[in-house]
């Protein structure tokens, strides 16, 4: 969008989400890659119960912040069930294509897997990667550690992890957090507005 400041035009580019690929998450089969395209200025997601509407939001939240839904059971309930798939191992992938604050195309990928063993299921993070494009339009890939990847995506999107988690991609089971305990509410707002960081800065100046 654009605005004028003292007769001077300033142009601001907002991050936009273009496409989301889901494979092997919840009810999405590990055999198929489902691609969801987001249209501007608005995309409505409609469907019957169990169709996967909530899963789309969960995937958006996970790929951008690394946070799984509250009922994910440390990832075991997030990936497609191995018994339903008829396999001892299910590999899942979430891929998001978006434009960063500079208007450049970025593709973020998280690959995870679930392995069925004799008495338990093992969840494992496999890959965290970013794909960018150079001036010639050639693809450039970058691999990250989990913690670094979780920090990188919010920076590229120009929005804090707290806002992505609690506002933009807030899970329906967590959407009532504004009605929570005062202490919990204060922490949420401190994270969203980064007030703790400014308090520390003021203390160091003083």
C-alpha cells in the first residue's frame, strides 16, 4: 500500500501468502500433495466438518512459527496416522510460498516423519529449508537448524512470532486466550507488543 508523508510518497509492501502445499498431515494423505492457492484480497475456506479447514490454519502456523496445535501430542497426532496409511513410516511435508517484506518470492519447507515401532510412535523433524531466487531467476536453497528456521520466517514476513501464533494463525482451541488469567494475558500482550524488550532497554539506559 502507499501513503504520502509531507508530500513525499512512501511505498510499503506487506507480506502476502501465495500457495500452501500439504502432504501427510492429519487427514491429508501422505500419497498426495494438496496445493491451496490464496487469492487477493480475500480467500474464504469452506467445507464440511472434518474436511481439513482447521488443518490448513495449523499448517500455516507450524510452517511459519514451528508451533504445533495443542492436541498434536508432540507431533504424533499431527502427522497422518501410520495405521490408516498402512505403513510403518509416514513422511509429511508442508511448503509455503510467500512474498517477503521486500516483495521477493520465498518458499519455506518443513519435512517431518512418524515411525511406528513395536510399542510406540516416534516423531522426527527431517528438514527445514528456504528457497529463494537470485537476480537471474535461479533457485537458491538454504538449510537451517530448527531453532534458526523458527526465527528466520517471522523476520522474512516482517511480523513477530507472537503475532503469528496468537493473532494471525491462532488455533480455534486457543482463540479464547483474551479471556484467560490476568497473568497469562499480560504475558501474551507483552509478547505481542514486545513491551519487555523496551522495558529492558529503558532500564539499561537508566
